């Protein structure tokens, strides 16, 4: 029988790095029972209960084979935990140990390197950060009410989201501007990967930049930026008022400042992004916006709101390979097809990327459109 070595200092480091809740774990297994990995066609090596046990006991091995990086930080386990253990923070703390030993998966090392050198995780030139503007007249932030912070994925990959959000804000007469190429990634991916020092540097850069420009209110296109600005930047002295664009647009619709007149006679199913829903408790505003579109027929997944299945892109998984039979987004697309949905709508750029890939892989891209809510609304103006 192979001997098991326990290291108290491993548990102590996890607690010092933000995973102090690990000592509260009862090993009841509710986390593993609710984890999306346990609902896949194929069996996954990742079992969150086992990871927590290894971390709590200080057992070597959780840092091997990239298994810890299977966690999408979707927060489903936290919803189910009877003791309210912040398992996502524990995973992040455990990953920080991996990062310090140089054990970050190869794909994610490239992501951290790109954020450090280019200010974005997509390996794109920082000077192209505002390429999404094209023919739009989007002003530079000076003394406007809001800074529109366009996330890296919206700026470089899913540019239609940035364009749609800006168009809607202009239509509603909102005073906003962008800073542009001086901005850097919010750093959410960096922190979830476990690169704490790099995250601190990015957070301090952005906070100082925003203060220097006189920013007081921020609109985000991504729930991941929203979470980072509201839940993590305050640790570094940030005092900004932050809204996700769906919150602001829903309020504008209520006030009659934004209306939609072009009917869309289609069935649309809404996917709750983890970082908008479970992490930030924003469930109703996206649904209210879809209901404001004439003739649009909203549907819901069987598991929705706090029980919505993750798309699989969070926790830095968007940059890692996932084999067929283990893709969460495939499950979401299959259910949408079964319900007769013509549009899968969501409000997160990561979700857009993952769901679009699954539609293509499952040959559903001609039957189902994947759209950010901002796109659906912009098409109905």
C-alpha cells in the first residue's frame, strides 16, 4: 500500500491565499453531486470533493496532471454546500500554489503571458483593442457619466457584442465613452488561473487609470468583468459604481427610454451565465429585456437561474481543450434543439464562444443562432 504524506503547511498556505473556508468542509459530497462534470456522458477525473479533501489534509498530488484546472468556477457547488464553503475561492487558492511551482497548464501559461505583454488573453496587439468600433462614432471618455468597459473577448473576438451594446446606449441617449488602448484585461482569468501577483499588477493598473481619467461609473459587457470590478477590485482600493449592461438597459426599458418595435417571431431560450447569475444574482433583468421584444417567444432550460448548467468556459476553461462527451455547452445546445429553440440568447462573451462552437460541432448552426441579448435587442430597434 502506497504511503500518503500529509503537509500541514499546504493547508495553511491555501488558507492564507483566500481559501480559509477549506477548514469548514465536512466532506459530505454535495459539491461533487451538483458538479456538472458528474453529469457528462463520459466519466471525468475531476471530482471536487477529492480536490477539497487533498487540500484540507495537505496531501500532495492536487497540483499534478492539470486536473484542478478542470473546475470552471461555476459556483454550482457553493449553492449546494450546506456549510456555505466558498469552494471557488478554495480552488483559486490551490491553483495559486500550482502557479508558484510553475505547474500552470501550457495553454494557460500563454494566456497569462499574453495578458502581461499585450493586455489581453487573446494574443492580440493592444493597439487593436478598439478595432470593434469600425464605423461607429464612439467618444473617448472625458467627463461622461459612464465608462463603457469592453471586455477583451468583446473587443477582439465577439465584436458584435460591443457594437450592439454601444448602439443601444447611444439610442437611449446615455452619456458614455471608452478609454481604449490604455485599458488592460480586467485580470479575471489571471486570478482564476492562480497568478496572484500578475492579477494584482493588472488590477492596480486599471484602478489607477480609471481614477486618473475621473471614472466614477462603469458599464461592463461581460459578467466576468462585472464580478471582478465589484467583488475583487475593492480589495485594491477601487470605489467605482459598476453595472452590467443588462441591468442598465432593463432600467431604461422600465423608464420608457428604450423601446423595441421590430417584431422577432422566434423561440428564444435564455442561458444564465454563471458569473451573471450564481456569482452576481442577476437573473431577472436579462429575461425582462427579452420579454420587451415584440413577438419573441421566451423559453427556459429545465435547469435555470441558480441551477443553470455552466457553458464550460469559466475558470479559464475557454482556453483549454475539452473532448467530446465532456462539453457542457453540447448539453445546452442539445436541450435547446429538443425544445425547438431558434435562438440561444445569453449575456456573456465566454458563453457565446462556447455555445457557438457546440452548435458547429453538433451541426446545429443552421438551425439555432447563438446571440448575445444585446444583439437581439439591437436587431429589434
